[in-house]
DNA sequence: TTAATTCGGATAACAATAGTCCGATTTTTA
DNA sequence: TAAAAATCGGACTATTGTTATCCGAATTAA
């Protein structure tokens, strides 16, 4: 129902936190405590963001995470893509047609695609920087 | 994860079908068969759309549904609102604060609200008419 | 060597969505 | 007036997806 998952919500909030503390390596524990986000769940989220090149991890004691890039160049669209496979509003827009077992009856693909593209435009043009300018 | 529910997907498709057959009363059964949508599930959906004044029902044999208004004046936003209570991208944008147990830690409300408003604009400006112009 | 951290896989708990069942009511028409 | 075809309404079930947890391994600074 057009809601972002907690993984994405937590992810964005964590990135915002890192953006506001740029320069220092920040542990999952610190973010978890400061933002009241379940530690284990946040850890997973950060690991995925790390694998997708949005943040950089440093292992070991004194380890943690740091933004990989300027907050202005990390978009919400990228974050969503990293944390989920499909960010499509209806199944028939999926690349693998198997996702939509009603493909032969789908009469809404084109107009839905237009709407999807407009939403994508918004997500591509919203960056982490806008979340730290509060 | 930013996906529309089946209720909404089916609802839009059904409204599109009605728009393309305007003038005649159309039964849930016909729509269900033509679009390969589970009958009982579709029925519920149409009943809700009826209650919300988006379509008009006619009971009894030869009964069915018909659009309540010109397709140009029924927006996707209205349909979503009719079929779901909350169409918000994050919990903290809810009116009743109880929905967000992290409200005191929420640092993303303002920027998320801006994004929400942009999405709302899109949904308010996409009508059923655009779905029948295929 | 120890402590604090990330990493990775499995799994459990929970919630929401999707779908079904069934009986009641309405209305047309034969 | 009876039968048939439709909507209406509530309860229920099944399935899936999200959210969260557990635990052990690997890494690294001090």
C-alpha cells in the first residue's frame, strides 16, 4: 500500500545520521541506540547498504560505517533498490513476467508504467542531503 | 514496499473496464471473468467502491455496477483512499501518532512529508480516464 | 589476548494481504 | 408468486511478506 518498509525507513534514517556526523566512523550500535532502532535488524540493513556501495564498512573494534559518497549523490531510489529487489507499484511492471500471472489480462500496464516513471523521477531526485537539511 | 495492493490494482482495472463500457450496468461476475480476477475478492472491492461513491450499485437480477462519475473526475488518489485507510509512505506521517512508536526519535518526518506531498500530487492528477485511453 | 565490532545464515514471530465460504437481501422476469 | 441472478455482509482461512532475533565466525585495534 505504497508504504516504504522499515528496512528502508531505518536505512534512510541511519544514512541521515551518518551525514550529520560525516568524517567519523559510526557503529551500528551507536545508531541503534541514538535512533531507537532494533540493533540486529539495523545491522542487516547496514550490511546490505555496504554491499551496494552506499556506505563503507570498517571491521574490528573501533569499526563501523561511513558514507561512501557525498550525501547529495545518494538518492532515495538507490537506497530502495539496494534494500529491495522490486520497487514497482504493480506486478505487471516486473521484468520477469512470471511475477504477474495475469499478464494476459493486464490492461493497465501502460498507464501504470507512466505513473511508475513519475514516481521514479521523484525518488531519483530526492537525496540523503535533503534529509540532513532539517 | 511502495506497491499497490491487489485490491487497488483490481479496483482500478475494474473501473477501467466500466469506463470502457460506460452506459451499461456491469456485474462483478462479468468483470471477474473478463479480467481473470477472483470473483469474491473483486466483489468485496466493488462493494467498498460503491460505499465510497465511486461507483453505483444496482441490486437484484440484472444488477451490477456503473461509474458514479465521469472517469476524468475519479482520481487514483481517491481510489486508494477508498480501499485503504492509510496511504502513507512512513508511519510517522499518520495522523494518529500511535502509529509511530518511534515518534520521539523520528528525524525524517519533514523530508518524508515533502516526498509524500509530491507523490500525492501525482496520484491526485492521475484519473481513471488515463487508464481507458490505452 | 581481549574486547568490540562487522559478517552471514538460519529461524521465529508477527502482521498484512489475498482469497474463500456462506447465508441474507434485493430485484427482475417468467 | 416463485425462481434466478445479482449485491451485501460477516466471519474465516491461507498465504506471503515484513520485522525481528539468535548465534557463531571473522576481523581488527589496543
